[in-house]
C-alpha cells in the first residue's frame, strides 16, 4: 500500500476492515453449516446407515424388525436422526422393489446399506458390482464382492434347542415345523429342529410344511389349523410374517379351550407378546432368538471406525451368542430347561455338530 494521503489510507483501511469482516462472517457461517451437518457429533462426520427389508416388512415381529431395531440402536448410540445423513429403511412390497430401494438409498448417500434376507442376494450382488465405492452388508446369504460383508447365523444350533424344548414339552408326541420359502437359511432351521427333537425323543412325530411365503399370515394360519387339528400341540415357525398366522390360530384355540396344550415357538425375535391372550395366558413356549440386531450394530461400528470387513463372511452361532432361546417366563419347567442347557453347552463346545440340512 502506498502512503500518498492520509485520507486515502483511512479509506483503504476501512475498506479492508469491511472485507475482512465479511470474510469472517462467511467463515463463521461455514463452520456453523459444517457443525449442523454432523448433528450432535460436533465436527465429527456422521456415518450413516440404512436398510432395505425383504417382503416380510419392517414390522414383521421377526427378522426385519430385529434388523431395524439394530439400525435404530446404532443411530441412538451415535446421536443420529432418522433420515438423510442418519439412519433409515425402505420397505419392499415385492422382490421387484429390491433394486429400486437399494439404488434410492445410494442416491441418498448412506455410508453403509444393509440388504435383509436371502432373497436379496442377487440384487446386492448386482448393485455392489455397479457401485464398487459403496459398502453393503447382506444378511443370511453370501455374494463374492470386496465391498460386501456377508452375515450368516448358525440357525441350526438354536433350532436344535427349540427341537429339544418341543419334544420334551409335547404331550401328544406330535410337533410341527412351519417354514417360509424353501431356501438354505430356512432349511437350517428345519434341520436343527428335527435333530434336537429326535435327540431327546427318537419316536417323536414331526410334521413339516413350507408355505412358500414370508408375508402371508393367512397361509400360516391355515397350516397351523391343519397341524393342530391332527394332534400336533407345539409348532415352531420360521416363516417371518407368515408365522403371525400360526400365533393367531394357536390363540384362538387356547381361548376356546383354556386347558389345551397348544404352543408356538417363535423365531428371530422374542415373540412372547405375539402369543399373549390376556395377562395370565400366553401360547408362546419360547422363541429362537437370532442376533440380527446385534450384528447390525457390530458391523456398522466396524465400518464407521474404518474396519469394514468387506469380502468376508461373518458367522454367528451359539458360541458367539448369535443364536439362543428366549426366556420362557416359566412355561418351560426347570428339569426341561436343564436338558436344554446341557445340549447348549455340548453344541457351543463343538461336542455336537448340528447339520445344516435334513438328512434323508
């Protein structure tokens, strides 16, 4: 700056001050915007997650609901809100929605997207290939991709315990299994249930029916009606929202005949409330819990911390507390529970290896 006249100098200083003041205000505003974009995490960039349900729906009281609970738990842990930049889900009404929903979440810039269920394998594989810089997690199936982590559970181990409980508690000597779609994950439930029941009662009669759907409660109810009418007194379902119909049928029968030995073993989440008739009566014997919610939180935190296990398969069984039976709230007596616990220890230690398919 040339010092020719005091008036010129003063004018220049005032002009510079105005410019600096404007820049300062802009910098402050930018900082405010940066902080606002990260919610309550100050200057830490939020790591957002979202999921796409299968056709069972987010409120299926089972598999999808458990996954959504995990997504919400992660969001709460990190102070995130539902929506862009936080956590969210999209619901699939049919399998034709899988690709569309996955792409919609990618366009909304979620850092990690979960595909819930075996039926989503093809969609995840295709979209992961088209978007190599994005991260995905696939529950209950496997695809080969460096940007996808596959999550499996040893359903057969938890179902084995359900089979032990059913065979020990049955008064008729007849129990039933209601599956959804005939796919490997449901086959593991089926195989474990049969193995567990046969382990404690080789003569037990086991009726098996696959409904072909995870979202048809009416099919579940019709199937349960047929089984209960034939003398079956305990049904284990692995059918998503279709299993809600099994509960409906059991509750109707129990309400009409309070002394009837009619029970349902729930799946994936604790379905005690689903079996409730009144404050004193409940048809839920127990539920085979599957730690989908815990797996979602675990993988999300790994990815957030820069340890995304892409290209690998994580498997959760009894030893990893990935599957187990829910508290029976007194429906299962102590002597039967002792037998269940004994088998649990043998499976967790590797003494018993439960097959993934029914041996024919």
